[in-house]
């Protein structure tokens, strides 16, 4: 470790223009809110949405390249996930106007600004190919979310959600860093690609390091498993989703989950890919994650059936959806990674849309119980119909986007199992996935039944307010258009595999 | 060698203090006394860092954990109405599960680390002189991007802390 | 390493002086407690209520802001030590770092957190 070899990596600030812009814009939102005379204005929210749109436009015109060595690499995978982060933040802010109006008196600007800062963290994370910047990006993602989850300070459930999320998040970060320290100790580098080479070289002479690699893998899977709410690290999710403001629950279930997914893909598919397979027997993380994915699908889909609160039901549904996504992750070929990208893209529209409707309904009625939705189709047919479309997409009914998402995930796993004799266990996972997908139809359809086939008309008549209605429309458009015409997104998603060294 | 023997004694004394005070933190009934023992524990950990030639970590440990975080904890205890002098329960119904998981994890990691004989691979290790200078160079040159993101992280925590800790006025 | 022996000696000597003083006082003084002598301020005001009172909430926000800037100081430390061997760019990097945090101070000030009302 001589001091001679410390040099600046190749850097170019242009490649991180979207992040820098969004960060400065977040400061602008805070400054505007704190200096403006009008209290509880909605302007800060519209400003935040405008900032996300401009950041998206800058993102579209940014070329691929090295922003700062391997700590900031702008590449197809990063671009794809950044679109998801910006999109989910946009939809979360758009659906939060009504619900924050009554309940947040003094800190509305901070609500929107913290969402932007969390998005900046996700974007840094998705560009990083290096342990240190990956970890700091993940922290910048979650720390604003702790605050956002407990934003309704007078509400006991919300405060409980914040504390619970904070303790779980801090604990999982500790596990993650502990695991990363083992990886650094084994390889002497924090760069993920260099790490792969160094560990493989050491492993040739010192077979025993495989044992400690297992420990590192388990710790990192546990740490990221908390962020992804992958069983057995999922218990926090229903409580936190139920207590936190509904748009934040939506943002947690899409944005934060996508951030965990890209971090997982960076560490495991990029950094530890070589350590999977029979010749590296003790490090078969693929099978371990596959078992966790099965647990997620079984547990999420069965427990969701018994829920009476719509937010808890959607929480268990999101646990199950992560199970399906992880099938694509453990497939570990170009199709697998592409299907992960497409799945999270389709999931964003359906889930953000569903949560937007829950937020609209909660704002009007103050209730999140499934029973309150009874007979809604008589009084608010548009709301009931759009909600039904989102739920059907989550269940995976053709021709909606959710169907193709599940289809591509299963297809990639089957193709891998056919091509590689040692990957036969993927058949089992696909079997579990297909079976639980049928189960999931029961609870999604149950809500549709409650809304449409109830004898009495609902006592509530829900009117749309402007930004939330726009979000619902975006969700519907995404679910239907990318269901009927998935090719462009699928082609874009297949570019992700380039970032992970797979040739499509 | 006499010097390494001295270091050995210091190490065992510090470890003993750490373990005893850490046990006090979780077992005492008065939460205020727990906080004081936590300070002692954190301070002894700084001593261990010095033994390992990690001066920067020792300084950070004293400055942040002993100087700021522990004080913050004591403040939090004093702010809570009537908690400081009250006796609190130390265990709940999950204690057996917790003990089981921790013992399992500790055993698994100790066995796994011991099996690798990882300390045999590099015997010619000598600690670097002036590690803080090298650390500063790494921070300012190679890792300057994460370093700047850390300041965004601190800003986000500052704003978040103010939002949460402020009394709400309607 | 050896320079820390002095630190250790200093700690031990400091603790030792306190302990020896207490021990000597215990040996020399007469042992005769009575209620008036046991109160906190033996020769002045009578204490009102318990000393375990609830502190003002505002202390807490100050402490939180202090922790954030304390973490900033720990980053300044290696920067300052290595500054002689680094160029102007290190200054620029640290100015950016501090400016971002100064925004936090500006925010806290504008929000009225620093006022003691």
C-alpha cells in the first residue's frame, strides 16, 4: 500500500449530469420551501415533479461513459434503472398531493425534497461498480426513507413504521458492511471487477477462502435481503407499509426495491459470478437465493390472502413479486438479467398505480380496509375499473404488462435449465412460481369481487384530483401499452446484460 | 520480545474492560448508567484501535462515538420524561430466540473464520507509518466521489433529523 | 506506538490521583452523617424536587446538529494532515464538501431551529 499509486481515476462530470442536476434541484426545493411566505403550498411538489422531468430529459441526452472510474459508470443497466427510479419518484410525488395536504402542516417541502435526495442516492448506486460508493449510495437511498416513513408525526402507526424501518435498515446495513469487509479482505480491492479476478486468483492456491466467501455471501444476502424484503428478512415490510404515508409505501415497494435489486446484481452477478457453480461448490449462492425466492413466493402469496388491510395485502404481494424477480436474478444469463429489468419496469406501473388509487381512496375516506371498497363500482366506476386493471397486471393476466414480466422470467429460467444440466433446480423454482401465481389470483380477484359484485352501492363517491389522476392514467397507459407492445422495453432491457458481461 | 508482551497485557486488559462494560450496558436496570458504561466501552474500543496502529479510527471513535453519539444518547435519556431514574425491564419474551440466534451466528463465524487460517497467508505485514496522511490522500484523490456523496448523505440526515425532532406547531 | 505509552500513563496517573484522594479523605475524615449534611448543597439553598428532570426539547436538536458537524470534522482531519502533499484540488474538494453542509446550516437557520424562544 504505497502512497505512490494513488491517482485520479478517469473522470468526466458530464456523465453524472442527471444526478448533479437532481441534487441541486433538491436543494432548490428546500430553499424555496424555507424562504417562501406561503405555507402548505403545493408549489414545492410541482417543483419536485418538474425537476424529475428535467433530470429525465438530461438522462436521455447523456452518453454512456466513465463518470468517475468504476465508482461512476454510466452504462445501459444504470440508465434503465435510473429511468425506473425517476419514474417511481415522479409517480410517488404525484400521488401524494392530496394525502399530505391535511396531515403535514409544517414540513411539506421537506417531504418532496427528501424523496428527491433518496432518488439521487438510488441513481448514484445504480452507476457504481465499487463497494464503497455502492454502500454510500445505498445509505443515501435509505436515510431519507427512514424520515419519510415516519412523516405523520402525530400518528402512532407512522412513527412505529419509521422506527421499525430505521432499526431494520441500520441492522441490515451493518450486516452488509460486515460482508463487504470480508470481500475486501479477501481481494484487497473495492472494485467489483478487479475483486472477481483477485479472489479467483487467490482461490487457485488457497481453497480454504471458499469458506469465508460463504460467510461474506450469507452476510450480504442477509443485508440486501432486508432491503428487498426477501424472506426470512421480510417481517418489517407489512408494518412499515401500513404505517407510512401511502405514496412512501409505494416508493419503498418500487424505488427502494429496484435499488436493492441493482445492488444485488452488481455484487453477485458482476462481482461474484465466477463463484457460482459446481467447481466452486461452497459458494453456490444461486441455489441459496433460489430457495429464498421460493420462500418469498409461497409466503407472500399465501399470507396475502388473509389480509384485511389493503396496504398490508399489497406489502405481502410485493414480497411475492420479489420472489418472481429473483428467479431472473439466479438464472444468471443475458435473458435472466433482461427479464429482471422488464419485470421491475412493468411492476413499477402496476404497483405505483395501485398505491396511487389506495392513496386517493384513503384521502377521501380515511380507510385502508378492503371492506370499505365494497360496491365501489356503483359509485366510482372509473376508480374501480382502473384498480382492477392494476391488480390484474400484478396477478399476471394477459395481455397486461405483468403477464409478460412473469412470462419472460419463467422463460429465461427454463431456457437456462435446458442449456445447462447443472441448473436443473431452476425447473423446481419455475414450478413453485407457476403454482403460486395461481394462488395469487385469488386475493387479487377477491378485491375485484368486493368492488364489483357487492349488492349495495358504496357510501363513498371518490372524485379525482388533478395530479393523482394523472399518475393513475400514466400507470394504466404503461400497463396496457407495454403489455400489448413489450418489444422496445424488452430490447432496452436486453442491453442491461451488456453491463454484466453477458452477450445477448 | 518485551514490547509485544506489554501490548499483549494491554490488549487483554482492554478486552476485559470492553466485555464487562458491554455486559453492563445490556444488563443494568438504570438506563442512564447503561449510557455511562457505553461510553467506557466505546473508549476502550478506541484503545484497541490504537493497539492496531489505526490512529485515525481511534480518533474517530473518540470524537464521534464518545464525544457526540454518547452525549446524544444521554440527552435523549434526559429528554424522555421520567425515564432517567426509573428501573426498566431488561428482557422480553424474545430473549431465548435472541440468545439462540446470536450464539449460532457467533459460533458459525468463529468456526468459518478459524477454518480458513486466513492469518497465515500474510506474515510479512508491517503497519504503515503515517496512515492518516495516506488515508487523506486516498480520500482526496481516489475516493473523492464517495467523499462528496457523504456530504449529501450528511445533509439529508441533518434535514431529516430537524424534521423529525422539531415540535410541530399548527 | 511507544508515544501512546505516555497517554496510557497519563490516564492511569489521572485516575490514580482521584482514587488516592478519595481514599485518603475516607481515612482522615470523621464518619458522622446526619440528614442536613446529606442534602446536595450543604451550606446554601434547599434543592427543589428531583435532579432527574426532563430537559428542554431544544437541547436535542442542537445535539443532533452537533453530531452531523462532528462527523464532518472527522473528514476534515485526514484532509488537513495530508493537505501539505496535495494540491489546490484538495482545497476545492473540501470547499464543495463544506458548502453542501453549509446549506444544511442555512436550512436550519431559516427554519428557526437555532433560535431559542
